């Protein structure tokens, strides 16, 4: 048997997403599948767009900016999903359509200061582990950070994002994220996104109500080693 092609991997994942959504009693169309293209060449993004992919994710500012510059003609939405240094905020704001990883007020302020006359979609990243070294705000700090963002007119708070911990099953972790998402949504009706679920745990994320899945290797194949 030959290796499945990109198109085959994409449609296989989309079938699994649709099945999981229906089993959870959800409309598959309420779920956005973001293809994470980090470490892969810009040509892969072009191939994905030709297959109808509308949303891609990157986790490093330089790579995001380089690909966006190379693919300026491409009608895809770029989601920034990585740790963000404050001094990269202006470049991230310029090149991303949505930033999933806002985890502190200083970063929100820096993104706001870099505004032109547009409005940027942002999510509050939540740390579901006990390790403060992992990205994300503590669940108890989510509402204060959300309130801060709501005071910055160039940012539109869209919801919450998290990565499942490595040392616990994803379902209870995503259930905690769901609680945080519900509390944040009470503050802002626009904040209905829940960005969760990767190659290994997107079914559990769909069960917990994820609206935005960030799927990389199951679609793109293994990531090339970074030089
Ligand atoms: C790389 C990455 C993903 C995708 O991971 P896969 O396991 O390849 O699907 C999702 N979210 C974040 C934040 C990532 O860095």
C-alpha cells in the first residue's frame, strides 16, 4: 500500500471529526478545523488551501511572518497558537488573524498598542497543568485577564484555548477548560470559542465542546526536524 496523500489524510480526519461531533450531538459545521503547519514549508500551506483548507496555525512568529509574506495571495486565516514574547507582539498582530495564546495582561497590552485600525481576535490561553512554566494563565486568573482584554478596544475576545496536560487523560482536563470557557463567556457574548484538541485528543475535545481544533501531524504527516 502506498502512503495516504495529503488529501486522503485531510478527508479521513474530517470524517472522524464529523463522526465525533454527531456522536456528541453536535453539528459538525459548528467546528473549525485549523491545520497546524508549523515546521512545514510554505508550499504545504498552498497545497492545503488548494484542497479547501481555510484556517492554518503557526506557533512561531518568524515562521508565521515568513510564510505569510510568501503566501500573501492566499485566502486563508492564520491562527497564532504559540508562546508569544511581548517584543514580537507587533509582528504577530500584523501577520495573524487570530491569536490563541494571550496569557498575561502585558501581552494583551502589547498587542493592543500595535493596532492599526483593525480589530484582532484573541483567546485567553489557560494552563491546565500545575506547572507554571507551561504557557497559559491559571484557571482562576482567566476572568481577570478576560476583563482586562475587554477594556482594550482593538482586541476582540473570542474565548479560551488550552493544550491538554501530558500526565492526565484529556477528558477531565477539557472538562475544566469547559468550565473556564463558560465563565469567560458570561463576560462577553462574542467569547464563544473553545480552542482545544490536537492529533491525539481531538475526539475528547469535541466531547467537551471545542469549537476550534488545532490538528497538525495527523493531516500533515510527521513534522520535519527543525534545523
Ligand atoms: C503543534 C501544536 C498543535 C498540533 O499538534 P499535533 O499533535 O501535531 O496535532 C496544536 N496546538 C499547539 C499549541 C501546537 O503547538
